[in-house]
């Protein structure tokens, strides 16, 4: 997520789709809580993958 922060503003040239995909990936490994497990399910991540592929084709 550092790439999306103001620390790197203007240093990296990303288009709208790249920024959108990084926004999704930036939270992909967030924990669901203090115990084991992740906030996002594998099914949700597969859905994101489909969205990324559709945008690339679009």
C-alpha cells in the first residue's frame, strides 16, 4: 500500500486500472481478527481476479 500513499506521489506512473487493482491487492492479506483467518475469502479473491481480467479485456 506504500505505492498508493503520498510518500510515492508522482514517483510512479500508474493508470486508473493499475491503481484500482493495487487497491484490491493492498488488503488481500488483512486478518479477520485476532485469531487465524483472513478478512477476504478465496471466493472473493477469485471474483476480484475475474474483474481484473475483464478490465484488461475491456
